[in-house]
C-alpha cells in the first residue's frame, strides 16, 4: 500500500486563495487541432534553438524541428503534421514577459500523421547517458512553468547523488488546475514516469506532494499497479506558495535549499507531475513532448475545461473551444492571479510553460489604486513565505541601498506576490523587487560577466567529467545489477515491461 | 484576434486599504468610548470633538504647507485614530485649550515634522499625552470623583478653566489610590478591607470594553496578536512575580491588567504600526518592553500610570530592535 500522510513540516506565510474543499471537476478533453501552430525557438533566457527544417518543408508530428547545442538541452518538435510556412520573429510569452523571438510557424494539414515512435529506453535496462539523451531528444522540460531541461536537472541530480525524488502535485494558484486533470485521468502516466525516474536515480525515496483538496485514490492505485509501494503521498495545504519548489521541499523534508544553491545541494530533485508523466512517455513509449494540459477557465468564457493542447496552439483557438468570450471578459491572463502574465491579445501561442488561460472578469481583478506611504503594518512580513521584510526591502530599493538589499536577502525573494496583495497602502512591492534585482544585476554587470564565463567553463568541464564517469560506470552497473537480481524477479520484471509496452498510450481523451 | 488590456502581476485578490483598516480601528473603539462617556461624564464627548477637530485642521494645514494632496490623507482616517486615542486618554475635566494644544503637538510635531504618515518614529497620540502631562501635571491628573462626573456645572467650569478649589470633587484613579495608600504604609489587605480602591469597578468596565474592541481587531486580522499578547503577558508576569514576593505591597496581575490604560494601551496604542517594531520577534520584544516598563513606572515611578512613557521609550528602541531581529531568510544558515 502506498502511504498517504500529512506534511510533517509547517508552511510559513502564504495566502489562503483557494476553497478548502474540492472544487467540482472540470471537463477533460482534447482541444481541436488548430489551423496554425506557432513554436518559439526560445523558451527561457539564453540562446535560441537552431531550426532543423526550412520554410516550405513538410513535417510530421513528433519530428524534431529545432535543437540547441548543449548535450542536455531539450529539442523542439512539430506538434502536428503540416507545412512550415514561416520562420520569423513573433511575440510570445516568455518568462513573465512578452518578447518577440524567432518562431517556426506550421500550417497543419489535419491528418496529424506522426513519425514512428522511438524504441523504449527503460532506465532499468539502459545506462544513464542514454536515458538523459532520450529525455533531451524528446524535448522534456519542466511543465510546472520553469521549462528547465529535465535532462539537465537529472544530470545534476545524478552527479549530486540525491536521495529524494519529489513529485510536485501541489499546484497552489487559483484557476490552475491542469495537474488536477492529469492526476484524476492519467495517474498511470505519472506512476510509470515516477518508476522510471526512480530507477534512473538509483531508488531514492519518492515523495509526492499532493494538494489536500485533490483525490489521492487514482494515484495510489496507479502507484501500486506499477509496484511503487514505497512511494509516499504527502498531503500539503491548499495554500498559495505551497507548490513553489523550494517551499514544497521544505514542507516535505524539512530541508531548505541554500540561497545561492540548487535542490540537488540538499539531496533533492523536484519535478512537476506533468513533467514526470512526459518523461515516462519519452522513456517507456518513445514519444516526444508535443502536447500538454492547459486549464481554460474564467467568467469571461462560456465554459471552463482542462484541455489537452498541442504546443504552439494560439490562445484564441482554446477560448473558442470553450465557447468563446462572454461580455464579462476583461483580461486574458496566462497563469493565475498571483504570477500570471496578462496577454495583450489572444494570437499568442501556448508553450511548454503554459498551465492555464484565465479570462478574468473586472470583479476578479485588482482595480488600480493610489499608492500611499508604507504604514509599517507588517502585513507583508506575516505572509512572506521566505521570511523577508518586504517593507524594509521596499525602502532600501527606493533609496538604492545595494548593501542593505543584500543584507536583507533580496535575492531570496521568490516574487510570489503575497506581500503585494496584502499591502493596505497598495505599494507595488513585487514590481519594485523585480526592478531592483535587474538593476543590481546590471550594476554588478562587469564582475557578473566574469563570474558567468568562469562558471560556464567550469560547468562544461564538469559535464565532460560527468559523462566520462557515467560511461565508465555503465557496464559495471549493468553487470552488477544482473548479478544481484534474483532470476525469477528478473523474469517478472521483463514480463511486466512487455505489458507496459502493450498498453496503448493514453495521451489525450479520457 | 481579440486585444486585451494588460497589467503587471499580481492581478488580485483585493487588498485592504488603509482607510478601511482605520475605519475598523475606529469601530473597535466605539464600545470603549461609550463606556468612557458613561463613567467619566460629558467631558469625554467634548474632548473627542476638540481632538478630532484639531487633528483634521492640523493635518490639512500641515499637508498644504508641505504641498501634498489633501484628499487621500484626510480620507485614510489615520489622523482620526490619532485624535480619538488622544481624547480617550485625557481626563474629562480639562480646560478646552489643552486637548487642542496636545492634539496640535501630536499631529504637527510628532507626525508631520518627521515626514507624515508612515515616517513618525513616535506614536503621535502618546507624544501628545506625554507633552500635556509634563506641561500641565495638575490639570492632567484631575479625575472627577464618581458622584461628580456627570455634574454639568462643574464640567463647564473645568472647560473654561475657572479658578476654583477642586479638592473634594476629584478622586484618584484606582491605580493612583493604591499608590498613595501604599505610600502611607497601608497594606493592600487594608485597602481591600475599606472596600477597595474607589472607581475600580468603572476601571474594570472600561478595560473590558476596550478588550472587546481589541478582540474584534484580532478576529478581523487588523492587528497581529504578538504586540498585545507581549504587553499584557509582560505586565502580568511582572505583577505576578512581585506579588509572590510580597502580596501586601504589590497588587495582583488581574488588578494591573484591568486598571488604567492596560487594555486600551495593549490593543490600540502599542499596536500603532508606524512606530512599532515590524519584525515578528521584534514585536514580541517591543510589546514585552512596554509591558515591563508600564509595570516599573506604575510601581516605582513618579506617575500612577505609565503607558505613554513606556510606549515612547520603546519607540526609541525600535530601530535597534528591528535591526537585531531580522528574520533568517529561507535557505540561509543560522550563523549567517
Ligand atoms: S504591507 Fe504595505 S504598508 Fe504594510 S508594512 Fe508592508 S509595505 Fe508597509
Ligand atoms: S514577493 Fe518576495 S518579498 Fe514578497 S512575499 Fe513573495 S517572496 Fe516575500
């Protein structure tokens, strides 16, 4: 039996933004194939991917259309079949801003013909380099919004020999309910992915942080079905910022990620459940990442739904799939009320980072108010999940006191916005903090660049070293494993694997 | 394609506004103000009117001198809270010029000289009170005896500052009474035998009324529990420790918690956000400091009650407290 328990460690600050009881489930369906797909060549700050196709070329679903140079960088795939009609700069939502970046535009042909799937790459049988390569080739990235390459994250985790794999199913912003759909309709994808990644990491403890208002039964059954009985489902409060990576890690393990460090420094690797499901698809079924679940919701729409959406689908096609706008539609927001990005129009496409499309009514939005002086009420201090003093940070940011900002740990701010929404003086705190961070980085530009170049060099050297060790280990570990394993268990495992391979992939319609 | 307006995150939910917060504080003061009116007589209403009027006039004057927009500051209600707190702290038989003078001092000197809302290091209401107490010690300790509180003629004479003998018409507050009796080497037991300090019931009632308002503020999340709890906790702890040492000379914790400005001070004065500490641990220290000082002043100082001086002294310590109690940010080792 999979253990279900409540979180042992407390949550600090945060806001109760969601109902404390389960909400009625949303319909779960496949979004219609859009006529046009817009796939940005850039998904986060950094270099743009190199197109692997030319304008006019026909592409199939799952065909790689762009890739980056790094060995663990995620590739980009056509999310349906059709013709490349343009490779041109277009506005897309990237990392909390609308930027104009080169995009590959595909006119779909409606046939949705796919490339044949790749052979499975089960971590229980394959060596680690092959697994990481497959994840990168299949374009798997963090689907919780960070879109960091999963292969790169796992390479780090292997190098740090992490002892804990955390699955994040604690989505905590209102209106973001894509993981909820995944958990109740496709829990087996999560379980299979979790088993594969646990095998890859050498059997760490597996903790699943599940929002307490979500039903744990489907996931429990799925985990038991794949033999992951030792996994633990930890119920976490339905409270905002419980789902932020660093906060969830502390909630589940009591460990804190060092300020300038990574979760792997404290033996943890944390992946969103959707990412784990996508990794499972890539490894066990040979399927690249071409779609994701997006919650389309809000009083500005005729109805709400969780849609399985091809990457690159323009927002307008999704709102149309939900019956179009009502006269309450006042803003189109990609994400939730706390960290979502307001879109200037609905031609912008869904990316791997898009979790929800929220068409808000005026009543749901904060009307612009006159800013008043800080009255030091401390409401912001009470809600800050990382124990900062927002009112002090604000004062220092305004006076441009870099040393004081450093001493008050501006860098630890996760820009969650809790302080901002409780401030009775309507001070735009988060905006001030974002600007101050940018300015600080700019001011330290010179030495930063030197540090950055050095770290890049070191990272490359480390990566090469890592690859070498991995290669040396691989035969040895495979041999060891076979030697250790009981022959009957081995037979059972091979049988089980054949069964998994036979089950039809459940991508899409429930 | 449909276009939409954009705005930076966060997009909601709605925050409380300063004006709403101050309105809630004023609302929470209603039971206390009504009780004060009942036990202290019409002077309370006159003080309220004088203080509120002066507070608004001074605020408007200071703002226009500083060339600031009047609307938002007058509407946010913070100056009303200052005025009401001054009025409720004053004795009811005061020449009319004193509330006016005190409030003007509080608003102009303690608030606007430092840069207005949010900038003042000292609690303006307590600065005003302390200013009056030091400058007019006789008038400021003239509390009507229970029987004379609602005597209109006497009240009138007090307001216009008529020259007359007040002896016999005034009575000490319970804290003052106990203090004088103890100084005459009576024991608490003897005081209790003579029926206890006069006015103790009224004092208890008044404190309960402020307590109700304070609980309302706590329940609505307007004030945080740390400061009031620390003030009352420290006051009670000091009283209890001394009572254990000598129950004949040191009144009980209950007496201290229900007399004088205890609950008004803990819930409404010490919690003034601007001049209080803002860190969670700092608030505990700040509150405990006030509670402890109040006890010391009441027991060993020159005044029967000491909220104003305790608050002002702790206001002085706030920058230091804040600096020493910066919380450890997430992901930072303890020794950093
Ligand atoms: S919530 Fe706003 S007014 Fe209150 S202390 Fe923080 S910044 Fe100042
Ligand atoms: S935005 Fe930053 S300072 Fe404000 S509550 Fe969140 S983490 Fe704290």
